[in-house]
C-alpha cells in the first residue's frame, strides 16, 4: 500500500514538473511553432502522469473508469487540437523564425 | 487550504474581467470570456456546487463561446476607438461599488453554518429529501420535485428564447435566399448547402478524430441524463452535451451535413415536445388525483411515483434544451455561410 | 500525507494555470493566445480531477470530462472562425 | 482585521466583478462587448448566490456515507436554471446584434445612433 502511495506521489510530481516546463516554454521559445511544440508535448505528458497518479489513489471502481476515460479523451483530443492549430497558423501565413529571416533577406 | 484555492481562483477571475475592459480585439475578448466561464465553473466546484459547475462548464463556456464567435464572424472583429468620456462611467461604477461593499459588511460571514440562509427550507431539503423523494442528489430532488413548477417556467423561458432567435434570424437552408426566410422542407436547398460548405476540409486529422469522439460524447450525454439522480447532472446538462456533439459534427463536416443528420424540421417538433412532455406529466398527476406536478400519485408507492415523475420531466427538459441549443446554433451558423462567401 | 501531496499538486496546477492565463492576456500572435487558452483548459481538467480527490469526493469527475469535451469543441469553433476572417485580420491582432 | 477579510473577501470580489461588468456595459461602444460585460455581471451574481450557499466543512449536496454537513442545495437549484436561461437570453441578444448589423451596417452604438438621428 505504501508502495502505491510513493509511486503515485512520484507520478504526480513528474506531472506537475512537465506542466510547469511546458508553461515556461510558452514564454521562452522564440516563435509560435516551437511554442506549440513545447506546450502540446508536455501537455500530454503532464496529463498522463497526473491522471495516472490519481488513478493509483482511487479505489479502482467507477472513479477509475472515469479517470481512464478522461485520460483517453485528453490523449486523443489534445494533440489533435495542437496539430490543427499549428496547421491553421501555417495556412494563415505565420512563418517560423528561419523562414522569416529568409523572407526578410529576399526582400532586401 | 480550500480558502487559498478559492482566493487564487477568484483573483484570476478578477484579473480576467479587468483585462476584458482594455482589450479592443473582440476575438481576444471572446477567448478571455471562455476562460472566465471555465474559471467560474472551477470556483463553483470549490464552493461545493457541482451541479452548477457542470452547467456553467457546458452551457456558459461551450455554447456561449460558440455563439459569440458566430456573431463576430457576422459583425466586426475589432472594437473602434471612440472619444467617449470614460470618467463618468468610472465615477458611477466606483460610487455603486463603494455602496455595495459598504452593504456587504452587514452580510453574515462567509460559510458560517449559522447564517439565516441555512435555516429556512434548506434543512428540510437536506434531511427529508432522501426519504421523501428517494434520490441521493438533493439538487435534482429540489429542482425536479419540490420546485418542479419553477423549473417548468424556466424550460418555457428557454423555449421562448428559441422562438425569439428563430423569428429574428431564422435558419437559412440555401445559399441564395431569394424567396424569403426559412423555406419549407426543401431538399435541393440542403444539397446546395452541403456542397458550398465542406466544413474543415483541410484538417484531415480533425475529421477522423471527430468521428471517433462524437459517439462517445452522445454516450456521455445519456449517462449524464440518467445518472443525474445519483451524481451531478440532469436534463439541462445532458441536453447541452448532446447538442454539443451535433455542433461538433456540424462544425467539422459543414452545416449541410449537420442538417442531414438532425434536420431543422425535426428540431422544430422536438423543441415544444419537451415542454409538452413536462407539462403533460403535470396534467397526468392531476388526472390521477394529485396536484399539478405532484408525482406521489404516479405509482402506488409515493417514492416510486417520484422517481417516475422525475425521470419523465428530466427527459422533457433534456429534449427541449437539446433542441433549443441546436436550433440557436443552426440559426447563427446558417447566417455565417452567407456572409462567408 | 496523501492530502498534503494532493494539495501540493493543486497549487502546482494553479501556478501552471496562472502562467497560461498570463499568456492568454498578452500574446505576441493570435495563435499564441489560443494556445494559452487551450493549455488553460486542459490544466483545469486536471485541476478539477485533483480537487475532487483533495475534498474526498472523487465521484465528481464528470465535470472534468465535460471540461475536456468543451475545451475541444471550443478549439474547433475557433478554427472554424478562422476560415471566415482574412489572414491580415489575424496578423494585425498581434500589434494591438 | 484578518477575520473580517476572511469573512468577506468572497463578497468583495463579487462586487468587484459586478462593477467590472457594469463598467463594460455602460462604457463600451461595441454591442458584442456589451453582451460580454452583461455576462460578466451575471456570473458575478451566480458566484454571490453560491457563496451564500457554502457551509464551512460541508460538501456537495449529494448524499454520501459518513458525511455530516452539506452545503445548501437551494441556491444551487436557482443558479443552475439561471445559467441556462442566461445563455438563452444571451443568444437572443446576439441575434438582435446580427439584425442591427444587417440593418445599419455597424454594431458600434454611436454609429447607428447617428444614422437614426439622420432619419
């Protein structure tokens, strides 16, 4: 039982750590496409870790099923949303940093 | 601990509201409004109002945001700069706010169990309703049974809002509405629309994922509808969630495809049907010798009668809310197609 | 012990939510704003799940499911909205 | 002093939110923004009601074993229906805005009032 507690605490800590790094990356990365990368990848990891940590604390009944459902749902939708957003940005004409430099050079 | 979480959430809420004042980009305003709704729902959870949080998350954050985006697509995206004097509104607001804060000092302290609000009918609801109505969720008991007449009124208000939106905008089924507003069941018009609006065609991944998710959403809506007696949920929330599934479909695959799944004609019948089902249960109670919406008479055992009555009226509420939300969404989105060409 | 751990997780998620909120408040491009809003939404799902365990009534996870759901639908609605506004519109916004 | 703050901070933030919404409604020129302000105002009232229903050490009003105190379910019922009605009225307001845009070509208050004055 105590093993489960420790494992759960470990997973929760990792999850919060990933979430924090992702949020900091939202500010520190240079252009939108790197930012979307930092946010979405850590997002999935944080969701998996935190929900798994909570799962170990639940009594493996209906609560566990709901947690698994949330986990599945987030795992499917969150990368899809990030992908679609990046694609929309691309279609909207947003450039990454190297491309931007290139296009500025081309204009000179 | 709970107070700290509450305070932080309320602080974020206040910051969001304040930021809305200074933003001129209306799209950003609507995005922040979505965050605002999510935050207030989180506050409702931390204040123990799980049913309210459920409703706010689905209705407030979901439907309102979608409708506001639809309105923005039809109007303007930027607020224009004006030369309005801003000190006069500020003065009014500061005066009123000062008076209100002075007024709150007479309020009983927050969360004190001896507050007068907890001493009138609430103890009866909390202590008796599990025996009288037989449901663990007291909010559902009060909503559907003790205050059933009130809820009937709310359902009628929601119904009349749909009537209002439909009479103001109407659902357009063709691209060129030469012959006036909402035409009668016109199959060629629907075909027109599905060709002209392919939905998010460029987003292949999204289309696949949406197909995967929509059945799950509908299943969840049914769960919320019928599990609302035991946990958070009920007709209002389930109706919105079911509508959200079809809204997702119409957003991804185009409004024309949406019309083919749930046609506006079906919705036109479903909207009053829910209200009539609700009122019909009331009339049935009268016919069986009780009073209006007194479910005790519906079965030989009063608690069973209550259960039957609540299931029936929750279903009525769910159907009406579903149809109203989808109707309103159709009304806004079918306008958008026209402007977008 | 368990409670303390959960409380720490709640505070941690609140900090992440605050950062995402700050991004949504002032974003260099309109897409960054949406990214912030989306991140805020997913973190709220986790927050609601954690707070359910903290308050000892974890049977309220339904709300977290609704959050995840509505967050996704909101995203799709935003993408749809972009199909109707011209690209310049979305570029000018980051100058505000 | 500290206890006063702890007793009332919830109400004060509600008042602040209410005034923010009120300010947006009376000062904004754009009708969509006015509707957002109205919604902020409305939500502050919801939070006010729910704050009143909260009982310290209480939990959500759903029967569970081993729970002594429940929060007051009555405000929850009132607000639950109010939220749905609020969204319905918002929808009517937004559709009015769409009609105003169609009739006047603008959703800025002073612009269509100018047009009205011309007539």
